[in-house]
């Protein structure tokens, strides 16, 4: 590792770091807009500490940094060997996202440190509104034999009193006062106070453990906790995942950090694999005719994929089931060929057992068959062993040029930047698990800040209302396909293709895309309501959803193009369990009223008037 050493300014510290006979030296980096600052220092007791500030206010007070490696507490008895800074401005195109261009500008600080026999670096990046930190361990003579990281001591000692939206993978959200937190919370963790909102996240986890956040050493603090492994095996050189802290004045302001994980991952060496296309997907029943009928429905609604899910090659957990052999009820070559004739690809599910035993052989086989992509099921997204296997498997699928969706407990940390074929993942309480309107209006401010999610929509049809699964209105279902981002959006999760004869209700699905040129969060509060505008080409889509209470307000159409007339087609609840449609004229500067009943929604399509 090449490190440049540069003298940095000395600051006088107030508070606990100023104790003792020596005056500690701080090393700092400031965001491009000069509003966010990171300070790192070794206090008079030799402890490594950091704090963050935004807009002149402390966000994270002086907090611990470090880890325990082979019995040495790195971050105590610490000496700074050198420091380097650089400014980086590397925007990049991203055709698979919420915006087709991502700004990536930050100030980087690299501190070279020693604690006992351990040599390590703290690498930090300071963005507008965000700070990211990670530990880097170079190869070193002082560590002989296998290295074991038994604890990560990163803390977040927050400057205000916060409510944490506590959750784990597919659980409900539990708003919890931070000073009374019991147990842990997944990354990304969203916190709200009277002054601001925070997101504490994780990026680039390709072989660590799935760490979580538990109580820290102070009433308003959180600390990284290992919940699924007692230790992390470390092969030098080594980089830990990034820990991120993002701060916004409002809940909707957190959305500007939803691409932070992508910014913190390296770019794909070969770009987006050829033939890998975003789109909507419908799940077929496990027979040939359903596959053919799903192809027809997909073609009618501008969908791109049909999925054969668990069971297509036999019982998914049976060692005797072979993901290279379809059950007799499915003529897979026939469905694949018919799909190709209509421009529809076929995705195949494979359980973790089949993946571990057969992945290297089925990838070239699926390519030979003409399969478009895969869905992984019941993977281990919790342990270091499981995450290391997954990182390798993601690369293999990406290199094979197949679309990938990972289900169950896996959550994103931005690896899609490096492996763009990883379109989406679950790790979310979708319609399979009957989320209520509080949950649907909390997700945009929490789990979706980490990256795309497969929500498994269960839109009703005349033969099945899916009342067990749906706790929100039909119009909210339409709206959430705009609000929730996923390049691979699963619709009609439990539905049968021939049952969808309600064309006037489902027509919106024909038009709504899954990736976007531009996105704006217009209004919203956590668990109360949300409104999002997204542009695809010259057409804007707006999705609005209410939580457990009615919502009335107004949406400003400032995002529309100047001097351009638009026709707005509005899909909304008709008060009788169906969808009503109306149109009106709109232009930049107009405001649209929002009047939604509890658990209701509204989807709008704004097209330039010809």
C-alpha cells in the first residue's frame, strides 16, 4: 500500500480529549461543500477517537475506533505514523439506478497507525452530508499465522436523543428510544431526533460477518456487534467493510445517500454484462402451460422475465434434486423458446444446497439453454463463511452474463457497482409477509437506503384478492412500484396469469419502468407517508402512499421541464376497492393536491403533451 505522508493542522480539542498533560493532535477532512467534517485524534490515554460535524453541529461526539486482533486491542496505545489527504471527484454513469449519473466527490483521509505489534490504517471519506470509515491492515511481520478479528470497537456516540427504527431482515419495524434499546438492529439503521435524521450503514461487505448495531457505552450511542460469528478470519492485506454516517435535516433528505454504498464500491472492470437487462418479472406455476401463459401476460404488460421458482427441479432441500433437470411437468426448452419469440427471458430459482453443489456446472448449462438469469434461495447472508461464498458466487453469475436476484436474509452493501448483474435482493418484509401501511411507509427511509429490494408484490385479480397478504389499497400497490426501487421488480407474486383479466386496473404496470434517469423525494415522514417522483426518458412517474392515517397535502411539480405542457394520468382508489382514473393538464410550478385515505395511494404518469 502506498501512503503519502503530509502534515495536517493541529486543533485544540474541547471535552474529554483535552484531558491530560499533552494536547492531542487532530486530523481532519472536510466535505466538498465544507458543511461536513470528520476529526480523528489519539487522546492523552492513547485511545483512537473520532467525531463528525455537519453544519457546525456535532452529529457524532468523540467515539471509539479500533478492533481486537490476535489479542491486541488496536486503537489503544495508538501512535500516528503519518497521514495523507486527497480530494477525489469521480462521477460515473449508472444505467441501473434511481439516477443515471452518480456524483462521487469526497475528501479522503488516510491515517497510518500502530497499536502494539499491529500496524493498520483508518481510511476515511467525507462526502456532503456523509462520512465513511474503514480499517485497512497491510501485510506485516508482527502477525504470524492466521489472524483473528474477535471484536470491532467502532462506536457512534450521538449528540442528540434519537428514536431508532429497529428491525432485522424481514421483521417489522419497532420505533425505539435509543437510550432504552434492547438487542440489536440491522444496518442500515435509521434514527430520528427533533433536529435531524441519521442513517448508519455498511458498504462493501464481501467476506466479513454480518455485523449489527447494539447499545454503546453511553445512553445515546451505538456500537458494532458480532451476532453471527464469534470472530472474523483475516487474511492480510485486509479491508473491513465501510461504516457510514449520513445526516439530513429531514427524513426525505436521507434519500440523497441511497447511492452511497455504490460510491464506496469499486467500479465493474467490464461494465454491465452484455444482454443483462432490467425489467419486471412474473412468477409462473410449476408447469409448462403456466410458463407459456406467463410469457403472454409479460409481453402484454411490457414485462421482461418469467420466473420458475422453488420446486422446478424437485424438492429444493433434497440432495437428490438436480438443478440441471426440470420436473416432468415443465418443458423448459419449450417455455424458453416461446419466451424468446416474445422477447421474454426465463429466470430459474436454485436453493443454497443446489448452488453449493452445482453452481459451477449449471452456469454454463443455463447459458447453453438460453436462460436469462437466476434467483438464489435460502442463502447464508449472515456468517463470514456464507458471505464469502456469496461474493464468489455473485462474481461467477455476473461473469456468466446472467441476471441475479438473491432472496431471504441477504442485504445489499453496494456490490452491484462491481457486479452489475446483481440486480436486487430480498432481506425485506415484502407482500409475502403481509406488511401494513406503517411498514410500507417506513421502508423508503430505512432498508431501501442500502439498495434495491425485491418486495414481491401481490396485486389482486378477479379470482384472488390476496387479503392475507395485502394490508394496503390497490392504488398504494401501484404507487409502491414507483416508490420502491428495484431493477428487477416482481409483480403478481402469487397470481395465476390467466386470472389477470382486470386490464384497466393493471394497465399502470405496463408503463412503469424499473430503472430511472432522475429521482426526487417530494414529501414524506417515516411511517406516515411518502411521495416520490422519478423520470424515465421524458415521462415522469409519481408514487404517493399513506401510512395508518389519512394524508392531505400538496405536491410541487418543480421537477418538470420548463415551458413544457404535460398530461397527468392519475390512478387512484375509487372508494369501492377498485382503481379510478382521471387526467388533467400540468406544468412546472403547479401543485397537485394529495388526499389519501389511510393505507391508500396514488400513482401518476406525466407525459409531455404532443
